[in-house]
């Protein structure tokens, strides 16, 4: 039957049989390799594991086995974050794709394609799916990490029913179908044909920028960017957004070339850890707290889906960022001119967005941690903007979080708020915008404590203990200074498909809206990471400028007491505070 389809297709594209036989497919015996379990962010391992014999080919073959007949004759996208091994991996993936009847692969020039750009490419070109070679914000290089994930037809990360199937095939695989193809030159845009199989190397900015142009008012942004009293510094952290930042901020929007820092993607990200937060984007943070601070500072991660936004001497928490964007979207961003369909945040993200939803009368959703939970809401037209505390912000223009989108959203808000400020007048700053937001909605003081590398058994015991506390607690009970409203282990029923996700984090919600949340990270690689999220709320404007750590001191003490964290883990302080 597959043969019949192949023949039909060859007639449709009027390729001759000779061209169909433009390459040979070899059947190569292989053996299952343990541990190729794909999470929703794909398969992530040390690079050396991936470069060892058949490791990558086995997984790709298993992917095509899982997709089966459905993928035959289809076109897929391929690209990555610029890390070490991506270019070699492309050649292997092309051979397995051709060997399994894929008709065409659209590859980003130099093997580049940011995660949100792949989502845009899939959607705009109606591709069957796309492969992204990235380990996100993990360091890259021969001794660091590599990773790959598959996104499906709406541009969203493959659902569990597919990733489970892939894993199943990795456990039983015995054969690779490898097409014998010469290496494709990835440095030049253009099409290479191998009989019925086609490889198109494309400019990785085209579809992505076309999508961004539909969302934002580029001429207005350009006018603002070129104001002499405005300045931007974007730190690409030597990762994939380096390939986009210059054409976008300088080329399209007229920014100064020195607005871009660390703007050349490097295979090892310059030896850095491409995660945009106060710890790893250290140079940018230093600049933003110096006298030379620009009006807007921003950074993005390895594959361009995360973002951090800063003003002069001011850090916008991701939880506040999504709330401010949602509150200003209709006025400042053309794509949202008819209002928002709804908004969503992950459970541990602060309640700042809830207050915006309430005031604007928007549908609101609280989902478990993980971008995949937003996809169904977006496909059902229930959510326009969403965000997570883990430096992820985005909208329904694609099905991934989008770092550059977040920067353009802030740029749009700044441009909008300053439209009546004459040159030389006092610009409305990032800090002014957030302070003004707090005046309208109140401030959610927020912090996250991470305890990394805890022994799994100890972490699990602490969670069990917390389950016990939940079970014996009751409404009105006092926890330190706080009066309990509810306590539970968060569970989510998807309003679209009815699927249920249980055990998504232990939370104590107090009567004044303060919250204590404990969760085990789902993305760690060694042992367990305990995340403690703490939040309190105030609408007392005299307190808005207080330091979050000071304000949260007492509730953090309560959280540590209730959880007996130190007793269970032996840790007297977190490894990271954000
Ligand atoms: C990835 C996912 C996010 C998630 C984050 C933190 O970046 O794409 O959706 O919020 O990991 O996950 P963790 O389980 O480590 O807290
Ligand atoms: Zn990422």
C-alpha cells in the first residue's frame, strides 16, 4: 500500500520513475538503545550519547515508525538552536527522512531555526510537522547537552500519545531505513533534489518575521526604535536569537547595531549557560543597573522561546510581564485590537494575571506547568496570551512560547505609552509602566526558591509529608501569619479534551490571596529539584517599592516550617533564587 501511495505521489509531482529511484534506500540492522524516553520537550542527553553509533538514527527511525503511513509523502521542517552537532545531525536526519518516504524537508540555513520560528514555519507552510534540534537553555558543546523534539501540524510540541509511541518503537527497533544521499550544503538557500526527495534550505527568518509583522505594527515600532532618546540592548547569549536579532531589531526596526550583544550564535554559546535570568544573563543585569543602562533590556535562551525583560534599574518578573502585556495588549498591539479571547497562566505563576482577567472580564485558565497545556485552549479560541513564571511568555500566533515576541510586546507598550511624549521630554520607563500597573491592580510579591540536586527519595518523602498536612488541614486554620482558604495537590481537567493531569504541585492558598506552592521540577537531569514558589499580595501603594525578599521573609519561614524541608533534605538554603 505504501508503494501504491508513493507511485501516486510520484505521478502527482510528475517525477519520472528514474527520478524516484534517484537514491537507494538501504536497510541497516540496528539494536534498541536503552533510555530513549522522550519527554514533551523532546529527548535530551549528553552530546556524546547522541553522537555514539546509531543513537540519533534510532530515535529518528522510531519517530517515523510511530508516525507510520500518515507521514509518507509529507513535508516536514528541520532546524535548531545553532549548538554543536546540529549540522551533522541534519545530514543523518535527511537520510532517515528520505528512507522513510518523507517527500520534502524544509531546513533552516546553517541548520538554524528558533523554536517559535519553527512553530511559525509549520503553521504558515502547512507542514506536517517539524524537528527542532535543541536542548533549550542547557549548555552546548561536545561535553555538554544535545536534544531533539518533534512538533506537530499546528506547530505545537508533539502530544504524549505520539511521544509514548516513539519510545515504544525505540525499545524494539531492529532496522534503519537509510537513503544514500550526498551531504546537502546548508550554507546556501535553495533546493536540492534527490529524485523524488527534496531538500529546501530556507532563510530561517522569513515565515517567523511574516508572522510577527501580522501581530505588531512594525512602522510604529521603527519610529519608536529610531527616537534618539530610546535605547535597547538585546542579549542573545550567543544562542539562536543572535541569528534573528540583527535582521529584526537593526534590519527591520532601524535599531543601532550595538543594541545587540553576544549576537553571533556559537556552537558552545561562548561557554555560557543560555538561560535568560538574573543569574545567567549576568552581563546584561550589570549593564541595566549601571549609569549606561538603556531604556529596555532583554535576553532570550538557547532556542529563543524564553525571555527576560528589564528596565533601567528594574527587573520585570515573568509573572508581572504577562500581566502587563495582557493589560495593555488591546491598546498597544494591533493583533489584539478586538480584545483578548482569554488569558492563561501555569499554576505556580503569580496571580497578577488573574487580576487583569477579572478587571477586563476575560476568560481565565490556570494550567499545570508546561507550555503544552496552553495549546488546546488556543486551538479552541479560548486563550490569546499566556505565560509562566519560568520566563515563558507568548500568544496564539504560534504554539510555542516566544522570546522575541515578548520583547516586541514590551517595545509596543513602550511605544504606545510614549506616543505623546515629545523628544527630549521624560520617557515613560519600564519601571513607570509596572508601577502604574501595580497602582491599578495591586502588586503580587513573588519569588521562587530552587533546591537542586536533592535525592529523589528525600524529595518524595517531603511531598508525602505535605500531602499529610493537606489532608489534616482545614479552612480558617492559621499557618504563621496566614489564614488558610484551601490546600490541595493541584489537578487539572483540560476543558477541551477532558484529560486529567494530577499531582501537579502542593499548594496552600490563604484568605488574603497569598500562596505557598511546592513542586518537583519535571526538567531536571540528576536527582530531584524542589521548587518553592511564594507569593503575597498588597494593594497598599506605599509598599510597592519594597524588596520582594524582605516582604516574603515571613511567609517563606512558614513554608519551610510546614514542609520540614530542612529536616527532609538537609538543605538550609536554596541553590537558586529567582
Ligand atoms: C520548560 C517548559 C516550561 C516549563 C519549564 C519549567 O521550559 O517548556 O513550560 O515551565 O520547563 O519546568 P520545571 O518542571 O523544571 O519547573
Ligand atoms: Zn528554550
